[in-house]
């Protein structure tokens, strides 16, 4: 049995601590060196059984996979979305595993914190208090809806959306969910009410986007929806920036300064200089920090180590990605 760490060495060394590398050497026959795509011209990888990678995983065509990895059985991706590389591997019958659940934990934690703050009208109150406009700050404080019984909209009930929903269950909120793929039975298990996008934007004080990232969702969140938002409502995006028609969002936020958008993702990232996102006072930008950061990234490689052990021991697998799943995964 032989395995390699494949991809960007900086990211791999961040995500795979020495303890995980040692375990992979002992249990998966991990080679010492990290291999990048350009190395494939000079290194014989024909007998490699498993690839371990993370952010920066190189994309390979089916022809390249057949040429360089004819014995490959599985790819273990210690990060979230596999959309950038998975399809050719799956087409060839190579199994793909992703630490999306590990990467989803900090996203869900970030989102939970933002939603609870948003329902307290935190952003508007802080915006005015920080510049000494105490009268406006008090006026905003007087309009706080609060978390008890507040309606919150979740757009997309995939893995991360479902984690957010489970975190929010402990806070006495009314949860509305838009997800065309959510079965009624699963909605009842989650304790949520299925709703249209129009219902979510017109009825929820805070709205959080967790849509899958695919061609069907590009530009789905537009002017007509943002213009439905309740007074003092907040839109949070930790999904993908391409799902938002950003010009439409800026147009509504300019006309309605009571609204706030908290954007951890944009399209492109970061926004181009001069973009209204930098000047509108009711936009809060963060540089894609909701996902795994700092020591949180090590959780992802541990998930993949455990998944490898389950595969080898013929135990139930938790994080395998299939072709069908690619259609709905972020």
C-alpha cells in the first residue's frame, strides 16, 4: 500500500500536522515528499493507491489520471468543496472523500454567531454607536426584534445548512428553509418549515445563504428578493458570492440603509477596488474566514485519516462524495 500527499506544500503542511503524517506513514504507506502536479513528469506514481490532499488540489483530466495514477483507489480531500477536481476521478471509478463536515463546523459556528447578533440589531447599533451618533443608536436599539420567537431564513439545507439549523434549535427561533431537494420528512426531522425564497425574504429578520454552488444557483439571489426584506433585516452570505447579483444587493442597500449585509464571500474574492461594497456603511465584509482557520484546519486531516481507516477496515463510510452529490454540494 502506498500513498502520497499531493498538491500545494504550504497548505498541506498547514492542514496535516506531524502527528497525522506519522499515522499515515504507518497505516497508509505515505511517502515522505509532498508531490505537486509538475513533479508527475519525473516521478513514478503508477503504484500509488491513495492520494491525500487539501486546498490547492490540482485538477487532473481522465487521461492524466490514467497515465500517472493507474492504480489509484481513492482521493482523501482534507477540505470542503470538491467541485474543482472530483468529476474526472469519479468518472474513472476512483472514490473521493471530503472533509466537508469538518470544514462545515466553523462555518456553522460563524453563522450561528452572526445570526444571533443580527437578531439583536447588532450591526446597525454598532455602526451608529462607534461614531458617537447615540441618538440613532438608541433608536436602532428600540427596534430590536431579539432572538426569542424570531423568524430566521436558511437558504439551502445541505450539510452546512443542516448544521446551522441544529445549532439554532437551542434558541427558540422560527426557522424557515428554502431547499428544493429537502424532503418533507427531513424537514420535519429538522423542525423547520419549508418556504419559498419570496417567503423567506419577506418574513425573516435574518437570512443566511448556504446554497450549493452550481450553474443553477448563479445569480439566484437578486433585486426582487432583496427588496422584500423586512425593516432592519440582515442578509448573511457564507455560501458563494456568485449566487448573489451583487449590483442588485448594492442597489437595495443604498436605498434602504436600515438593512445590513454580512458577506464572508464575494465574486470575485476580494471585490475589485472601487466596488460599492467598500463604501456602503451597511455592508460588513470579512475575508472568507468562516471556514477552517488557524488550528481548525487540522480537524480536516483528522477526518480524512479516520475515513481512510474506515475504508481499510470495511466499516461504514461517512464522507464519500458521489456523482449525484456533486449536483447539490457547495
